[in-house]
């Protein structure tokens, strides 16, 4: 099946994602803002082609009713393989992360897309925010699972460097145990205590704390 030129396929992917995500927000901005940021990171490192299309589509299976079959039929198997690899399936954030890590390990080219996604998220997060704290806490496991993929590729190495510079790993992150206690309170239905714990740990607003809890659930 033909999918048009590289540029046309990417244009189609962008508009498809815009429609699929609809009224979803990234913070206070339309969700397309995050997708554009992921694409911009890939552009900075010279990536195009299937990765360009996948940048726009990387959350459609996880966050919208769009199916894997629909992505493949409209954009091809190469794009689907990238999108599916970074699509975490599971009951909570930890399970979704581990599912994505396993699929990326089985399809190493997807590590480029995942690094661009995590970099865009980190660069959108203020240094002292609960979002940044979450990414810092996750980073050791993130790198343990993905750090050896395409390790001989100098461009991938530069992507890791950019991400870790933004994370500023000299800052001690919240511990896994601290996050586990926050998750426990939320899972047990004590949402107010969970919100209080996030706010106390990061001195953030309750609106930010609530968004973080939603992301982790």
C-alpha cells in the first residue's frame, strides 16, 4: 500500500492526531502542543521519515480510541511498530512504563521516539515541579531498560545527554518509597492525603498534584 510522500504522510499524521486527541489537554495547552514538542526534538537531531509521523501519533493508541490496526492501515507498519513500542499498557504508570520498556527493547529503533517524548516532557516541566521529580525518580529504571539500545549511535548518545542535562541528575529525586506511599494513599481512596503528600513533597499547587495523580493511576 502506498502512503504518499514522506511530507504528506507526516502532514496526515499531524492532522489525524489533532482530531484523535480532540479536546485533550497537555497542562493547559491543546495536546498537539506536546506532540509538536516531540517532533521538534526529533528535528533537532535530524530524524525524519517514519519517526516524524510517529511523533504525532505516539499517544493515539494509549490515550484515544484509535486502534493499532487503524494506525497501520493509514500510516503503514513501520510507523505502527514505533507507535506500538512506546504505547504502555497496564493498570497504572509503573505497569505501563514496564510494558513500553519491554516493547522498545524488542524494537530498538523506538528508543529514539521514547527519548524524544521523555525529553519533551522534561523540558516542559519546571525544575522544582512534581512532574520533574517523577521523571528524576524514574530515570534510573528508564536508563537501565533502554540505555543499551543503539548504544553505538552517537546521535542517540547526544539525545541521552540532552535529556539528562534537563533532568539535572545532581538533584536528589524523591525516592521510590515516597512515590509508593503517595500511590498507596490514592489507591486506597484517600485522595486528599495523597494530594497533601504531593504538595508537601514539591510545594506545588493542588491542581498540579491532581494531574500527577491522574497520570500515575
